[in-house]
C-alpha cells in the first residue's frame, strides 16, 4: 500500500468523520453559487436594474465569499482538531511530517474539489426552486427565467478551488508547528478558552451601548454619517461580547460550585467552555450574518411599505385629475371625456366629482390658502366614505392631511388655526377645529367654511381645478388596465393609484427579490453554521454521553443537557442579532421619519419563528443521534 | 447479593460469536471475588452484563434480589448510579472535566449538596493519594493517576456492588498494592461487594475467591485460605494449569 493509497482509503473508511466537513463545504459552495447565478443573470446585466442594486449585489457577493473562507477554515480546523490523535499516531509510527502534510493537502483538495462540484450541482437545483418561487410571488418584469449559468459556474469553480487550495496550504502549515505529544492528546485537550479579561468584557458592553446609543439618538441625514462608525463599533463590540463577556460569564459560573456542580450543569458548561473558542467564533459570525440579513430585508421591506403605504393612504380616490395651470377649459373638458370614455370602455362603474378650487392670498402670512364650501367638501367626502362637516356661519374648519406630512417642522394646521379670517364686510370667521382627512388631497391644508360665508369671499387670487373618480367594485386588474390606458392618453395629469402602485412594485420587484434572496441566503448560511458546529462535535458528544450513561444517566437528564446545549447554540447569537436588527431598523425609521414598527416586527418575528422551527428540527435529529449512541 | 444463572452471551454479527456459555455465579454481600482467565476468554463481557451495560442473550442476572435488565430505562440509570460502581478498563473519564469534577460527577447528577460532595471527594482523594492533581485535566495526569481517579469516581457514592475491570492494569507494583489495599479496606469497612477482573495474580490474591473462566465457560474457582502467600501460589499454579503461561504474570512481584 503506497502512502497515497493510504490517504485515499483513509477518507473512504472514515466517511462519518469527513462527511460533516464535506457537507459544510458543499453547502457553502452552493450558497455562493446560487448567489452567482442571480448576480450574472442576463435580466440584471441588461441594464434595466438599478445600478445601486448591482453594487449591493457585488458587495453581498464579496461578503459571502469572505464568510465562506472563514467558514471553511473553521470547519476544517475543527475537523483537523478531531483528527489530531490520528496524525500523532501516524507520526509516531514513522510517517514524516512531509507525508502527513501531503496527505492532509491531498485530502483537502479532494474534498474541496468534490464539494465544489457537488455544490454547483445542488446549487442549480436550489436556484431553480428559488426562481420558481420568485416568479410566483413577485412581480418581475424582466422575468427571471432559468438559464445556463456558464459564468456563475466558472466564477464559483475558480473561486472555490482557489479557496480550498489556499486553505489546504494554510492548514498543512499549521500542522508543522504542533508537537507530537500535543497531537496525541489532541482530542482530550481543549482548543483553549480565549483569554477573558474583565476590562475587555466591560469594553464590549460599553462599545455596544455606545453603538446603540448613537444609532437611536441620531435622526435624519445624521443616520447616514453615523452608519459606518456605528457598524464598526457594534461589530467589534459583538466580537468582544462573544469572545470575552461570554467566556467571562461561563468562567464565573464554572467557578461557582453551587451552580456548576448542580445536577447536569457540569456537563453543560464544561462542554461550552471546552469548545469556547470555536463557539465564540461561530456565535460572532452567526450574529453578524443574521444582523445583515435582518437589516437588509427589514430595510427593503420598510422602504417598500414607506413608498406604497403612504401613497395608498393619501390617494383614496381611484383616479384624480388635475390639469396644468394654463390648460384651457376645452382641454379640461376634453381630458375628462377621454377618461370617462376609457372607464366606460372598461365597463367600470364609477362616480365622478369635479370642483373649481379657489385660493386666496392674504389670509395667512406669506402663503396662498384654499377655501372650500362645506357642500363641496361633503360631496367629495361622500365619495370616499368620510364623514361630512358642517361649520357654523362664523366658523372655519381646518383640514389637513397628516399622513402626507413627510417633512418635519410646524404642521400646516397650526398656522391656519392661528389665523382668524377677516372678510370685507367685517365678518370675522374663526378657525375652530382641525379635521384630518384625505378629502381633496391637498397637502398644505385648507379651510372649509359655511356655504353662505363662502359667497362673501370675493375674487380668488388663483383658480385651479380638480376631478376625482371612485370606482365601485372593480377588480384590481381592471383598474391597473384603466390606469395604464389613461396614463398613455393623458400623461402626468392623472393619478391612477392602482396603476402607480403596480408600477412601483414592478420596479421594486427585482430589488426586493435580490434583497430577500441575499437575506435568506445569509440567514440560511447562519443556520447551517450552527448546524455544522453541532455536527462536527457529534462524534465526541456521542462518546461522552455513552461514557456517562455507563455510570447512569436518565433519558430525561440527557435530553435536558442536549436541549440546553442546542438551544444556547441556536439562540444566543440570534437573540443578539435580533436586538442589533431592531436597533438598526429603529435608526432606519428615524432616517425616514416613518414608523417601521409593524414592518420590523413582521421581519424579525418571522425570522424568530423560522429559527425556532429550525431549532426544533435540528434538536430532534441531534437528540435521536445521541440517544442511539447511548443505547 | 449478586446471582447469575445460566448466563450466555452470543455476539451477533457477520459471524455470530459465543462469548459466554452457561455461567453460574453467586457473590455474597461483602464478598470480594476476582475473575481471571486468558485474554479473550470473556471476562469483560461478563462484567458488562453484570454492570447492565450489555444484556445477556439467555440466562438471568439478579442484584440484590432485582433483575436490573428488567428495569425501565430511567430506573436502570438511577440503579446504576446508586447501587453500582464501575472502574473501567479504559477509565472512561470525561476529558472536558477536571479530576475533581470527574470524581463528583455521579453525585452532582443526584443533586447532592456541594459541601458534602467536596468532603467526600477530598477524603477519597486523600486516601488514594491524588489530592495534588484534583484541579488538573485528564490529559495532564498519568495512567496510574487516571486509574485512581476512576476508582475514586466509582466509590464516591458508596455503591453496594463495585465492578472493576483490571483496576491495577496501569500501575506499578507499589501503586497496585496501594490500590488493592484501598479496595480491600473499602470492602471490609463498607461491606461493599467487589467483583474484579484481573490478569495480575498479585492483585487477585487480595480477594476472598478467584473464579477462572476459559473460552467463555467457568473453569474452576479457588478460595483463599489462611495465608495470602499460599493463595497467590495456588493462583499461579491454576493459571499454568489452565494453559496460560504462568510466568506471564510477573512472578517477580512477590
Ligand atoms: N462487541 C463484540 N462483538 C463481537 N465479539 C466481541 C465483542 N466484544 C467482545 N467480543 C469477543 O468476545 C470475546 C471475549 O471478549 P472480552 O472482551 O470479554 O475478553 P476479555 O476476557 O475481557 O479479554 P481481555 O483480557 O483481553 O480484556 C473475544 O473473543 C472478543 O473478540
Ligand atoms: Mg477485557
């Protein structure tokens, strides 16, 4: 048997040991490849997609690659850790260092090669599945058809073969530095707990607190300026949180015999600290990746809802028409008949109201104000089911549209409320109350006065015209169709809300999809980091539990330990990520000055739910595996 | 205390292998029995069956009037933890724990008070001479020390039946004398029944009775008379009679 044959057989016969490492590598390749398929999709390179989205994708691709590198490196190092003893024995029996390094190198190249090929193949299937989902869920104009991703294959293949090559070289170098005795005792010796210092632990808490403080404090454009420093500070804080603070806490717990020697705690915590280095790194990576996922998806979702929800609220009418300032009456007549014609053509029942808007200077300082007759207001209000108003003769009602108020500063209503109206005949009309409705859809706010009083307002300084339609039980499709036709016939003068929302969704679709995809990819890979973390240690765990079972360990005790172990692994990084994400989204909502509570809750809530389901599934299989070993 | 009736064990596999055939064995409370036999004769298998780590293919095991193989899983775990103590051929220590933690492990699972655990561990460690290594990890101690840690762990909860697989296998003659002395004193003081598998006639001579097995069957047994020296000689004779090479067992250690 040549040494090469030995190396080859070694892999084949130790399948179980290699499989965790192989699968985690394969999965990483798959994630990257799926991502590459989209990044190189002809639909995106056609130039129709927002340039920013492309940059975003490139950045995300880079992040995925960097994380892949560390992930593969970590999996490999825990994999080698579990094989130290084997190397030690080989050396003891006379294998030269060079031979061992060559063996490890060959193995890794072999595993890397198959993982790359396998990852590309499974990636093709995975991408197909995602495309199917995307087509059905999102409105995407440039349909994301399935194509043969030559470029993605080439890029993925080269990147990962290169990555595995580097890591293989790197790892075979690490091996050189180890002493034989250390190798042989390798499986008993902990990789070490990172050094835990009180100062750094406090520093970790401090960094995070400062990061949070700043991101919650800043508003508006400051958010952008604060973004990068805050991200850096919080990332560093998170790293220290896991490598220092958590180590410190576990040390304290271990030091306290009352806690540590209580029932199954000893088994739980000793293990946690035994693998603290690996765990801390994994926790850190998972927390950061998940935060990226939460924030990316939360941002996009929030942004979309910001755009569409605002529009929906403001535009209660199906159609609203306002002519250019210099349009003649004929033009307006003509436009209206075109619109009504199209509505008829599409067989849509609708009610129309028109109104001549009268604006007056000098009612309030430095601005022109619209004054509307109560009966006119009520006509429009009836259309969208708003309640009527009935101002007394010497009363004016201020109407404002607070949902349309995007900017900060004093509300329009404040100024209007403070301005009594003195009419030419000496009557004084006092603004009495503010009503918040979307009737007439005028952002700056206006007065509604009694019909009789309105007659006394003479010669308005400016006239405008408005016409609105409210459709009765028409399908969404129909309305979009109408909107599109009207938009073609009369450009810019008509707001057809359903059509406009559709247009937004259409342009936003691919961006949302990419964001969602990146988010999901990140989240899934975070989950799989955790899973493979567990899986790598499985053999050792099995041995440990069967040892203890020989002394006597009940099933419920075993389950308790395993349960807590898996739960800690799955939830501690996620909880941190959830908090990070919540803070990030709060900062975002400060930036837009738009309340994102609902959106953030939905996004974070669904991720929590997914994580719980993920936890339950993994736990089920993990417990089953361990139980089988104990039997 | 312990009663085996017609215990047989067949290892299923590609080729079924009969490791034990019709073993009858009885051990009184407080008795110290050694089991000897050539390598591969089925000693560990027998011990595993008694310790409930493995189940017999046919036959019955009775410990303190109960058949542990008929207990439910949880009850069995508690039974092991409370009634039995084990010293394994390969120590079976947990390497994520320190020596002291390994020793108290069986007690922590039962929720014993910390103070009590510490006291017991300390006492045992003192009598076994391992106080100095209590806070070390398992990779930092010698084979003989690991052996003593395993003994301490097996005894900390004062089991009724202590099962030991080659407890002196890793020790020099001085250390093995110490360990045997320990076992005998526990046996006498606590009236703990002791069943020990060993290759070492020196160690076996500390027992009340030696049972020989060969090819999975009971071969013979000899009782200790007045003098340990004579007993030792009888054991050696029996071993050479059995075909195992008597000189194999370091006759130098007298
Ligand atoms: N799990 C198993 N499956 C199949 N055969 C086994 C198994 N365990 C042990 N055997 C076989 O049963 C026989 C008895 O093994 P056992 O371990 O009881 O020997 P032993 O008397 O303890 O030997 P030693 O003194 O070397 O420890 C041996 O021939 C062994 O090959
Ligand atoms: Mg044996």
